[in-house]
């Protein structure tokens, strides 16, 4: 008897998972996005970008919340379910990515803006000095932070001497811009640091992000918004799409969860909490956290005379 072959169904059976938290920007992205593709895929994170160049990050809980994240309790690496060619379908509250179906309707909405106003009365030069001393001992030897704070001898480390020499002048302009409340000087400094270094978030951009955190922490809201926007608008067009997303979020006063820990510890006057939070930021990437903390320390040092 002749056996007639039966074509198997083309229906894809996806792994269903419910997101535990979602940033407001990610919720808006789901409602209005088109033309989505996978931008980056890692074991604990996946970045998606739409036709407008807007990014959403799918992250595992240990990476915690960010200004454009959806946190998903997935016990296996994202790379088991998604690759760079995965097909994506976006609905209002559901996202199909590769072999995952992600539901967001029950996800807790996470506010990416810390209570900036709580830090302004708690800031001090002693805090800046303590963070600087701590960062000098903890920054990786191939970070911009190490090169900045360890002096000329740091050129023998993994940081290219050309990077640190290029960075010094725009950092000085950025410091002056923050100290004077001058958006034009901030733009000049930001343009010189944008895209400086290697990686998905180059060292110069990480430094700028930390400086914007310092601005929001120390300056009145209206001034902080103007200075931070000047930095982001000058730098975002000249760096990677992922780094630009982080800079644009910081311009709105939106930062990742470890920065919230730092801000709340400063507001409470909890020095041990400040260092614990700084340690968590330091562990972001290989040098990204260190370079962002360097920008934070330098930015606070420039801004504090305005508030003391």
C-alpha cells in the first residue's frame, strides 16, 4: 500500500512566560511599535529594535529593571529560544520572539525615575571624596575611571593612551558646563566623549550617563532637565543605538535599578548602603559601571558648589 505523506502543521508551539515587571517606555513600545528585529542576543538579555530605532530590552531578573526593560523569569538562557533571525510578532500586551511568547498584562509597572529631590539636601563633598577614594581602589585597570584617577602611570594598563588623552579636554568642558549651569559647554563636552571607546556602550558614553545622574541628583529639576538634555542631544547621534537609548533615558531622569539603590542610600545618609549600591553598579559590564561611576563622581564635584 502506498503511504501518502502528510505535511506537518506550521503552527509554532512557543514557551509561554509572564513578565514580572515592565518599564512605562516598554509598555508604550508594545502598543505602537512596528518592524521589530533582534538587535543583540545574550544569555541573560535580548535587545529588540523597531523601525523607529526604539529599543526594548528583555532581561532576566538578576539584571533587574531599567528604563526600557521587560523583566522575564526565564531559568534558561535567552539564546536557547531566540536568535538574530527570530521572527517577532507584537501585540498590545503580548510579544512573540522566536520560541517565546511573553505576556505583559499582569506585569508590575516599574517607575524608572528615582526620587531625585530627596538627594539634594543629603549630598556633600565628603560623600564625593569617599566615593572617589573607593573607586580608585576598585575600578578595573583597563577602565577610563582607572586612567582618569590613577594619573599618567595608568597608561601602562589596558586603556589606550589615545582614549584618555582625547577624553580629558571634553571632560573638562563638561565639568565647567555643570559647574556654571551652561548647556552649551555641556554639549561641547558631550560631543567630545560620544562614542569614545569600544563596546556596545563605549566608555565615554558611560561617563556621560554617570554625569547626568549627578546632575539630576544635585541640580534643581528644571536646570537638571536642560543640562541633561543638552548632553543627550549632543551625544546620542554619534554612538551606538543601545548607548543612545541609555543616554536619552538618563536625559529624562530615568536610570536602572542599581542607581535607584544609590540615590535612596544617599537620601538616607547611609554610607554603607552607598558603597554597596556603588559595588552593584561597578559590576555592570566589565568597565561600564566603573566609567559611569567616574562620571557621577566628577559630575557631583562640579555640581556641588551650586547646592552647598
